[in-house]
């Protein structure tokens, strides 16, 4: 039997729930594999030896997260970063827009909806200065981004791995799966996502709405755009953005809107609001994205 370990670091546990979304396929998986370690599912605290596949979700936010990640690397044959937090910092990476002191102050004292309380300081792991994806500290053998990863993608990756085979995964952007029609339309206003009522069937960018589908890895089937919601980028950057030093989520969206609307790029930039949340919301913790010469992340992160 293949031995599988599941570990949730700084996460919401949604990635672990997504594995349960395999439904009947979960029975097939458990016929070939045994989950030997999963603190979120069972009463177990010590990482066993000789793990075949370790699946880690969540970002690395404190010293304990880092220690557990490194222990899993040492004791496993394959270590998989599961979910966008583990791959790129994810939503938790937006904490980097503030210092650790600002985060804890807002949580425990400077909050109008919370009764002030002393900051916990006993048996509490120390916060790291910034949020990290798993690859910042150790070698990762595979990345499965998504918030959370969709069940079909999880199936198409885990089943081959259990059989010691190389999985075949999609490499396209969300745009490739989106059924909306992209067209050139002259406009001079960028809309907030809550403004107006987007026309069904028409590309959001062609209507002046910020949609990250063209710069986001498409392994979700374009579910949000089909439901009438612009892509927020939860799948992490597309492969061309990751591979090309001159490609970035921000400049990619700017160029695409300018191309479709015939607005000068500078005019588009003036209307882009809240860059940290709207553009880099799922990748602000990624050093790969931060180190790009064209990236605006260094201007946003507080270290």
C-alpha cells in the first residue's frame, strides 16, 4: 500500500475538504493507498517514517509550519504542494501587506468588533516576518494550485502518482476554457466588479471589468466566468507568466485591456485600484513573482 500523509499548515482546511470531493474515486484511492498521517482527520501528532507521498497545504506562516514542512520533506519520497497557498502564498500571503505587529494588533486589540485581549505569548509559535510558499524552504516535487484544487485535477494527479506514473495535467490559462467571447470594443472606464451588470456571454475585459483569466492557470474549467464572475486568479499565475521574466500578472492585464479597448496603457494603469488585493491577491507571497523586474510586489510588501 502507498503511504500518504496530509498536512495543513497556515490554511483554511478547504484543500483537505477538496480531497473528500473525490467522492466515489476516494474509495478507489484508498484501495491502493493508506492515509497514515492527517492531523486534520485523525488523532495523530507524530509524522511517521517512510511516507511515499506527502501532501502539504497552506502557507508557511510560523516557525512550527516551517519545522513540520522540513520534517515531511525528510520523511517522504514525494512532497506535493497542494493548493495555491502552498504553491504561491495564496490568500494568506496578503498578510504581507502589513507587518506581523500590525496583523496581531488588528487581531487582538485594535479591532472595533473584538474585545481587546492580551497577545498570546506562551506555547505559541513565533510568526515569521512574511508569509512563505512551501518551496521557499525545501524541494517540492509537484505543485497542484487551486483554491481549492478541483476534484478532477486532484484525481488526474493523485491516481497516476499512486501508480508511480507521471500525471498529464492541463497547461492552458482560464481563458482557454472560458466560453465568453472576447472582442475589441472602445471604452475608457474600468469598472469595479460590483458595478453594473456585465453582459452575458461577452468577455469581462471587453466590458472594462478586471478579469485575471488570461494570466491565471486554467485547471478549474472556467467555473467563475461561466457563473458571471470575473476570474480572481485563485489558480495562480499561468505558465507563460511563470516562465517569462518580462511577464507579470499586472502588466499582462494592463496590456490586454489596452489592446481590447484602444486605451493607452498609462490611462488603464491610472484606473487600476487596490493592486495588492485585486491583481496580486493570490501570489503576493511568491518570491518567484516578487523577483520579476516588472513586478510591483516589492513596492507592496512590508518586511
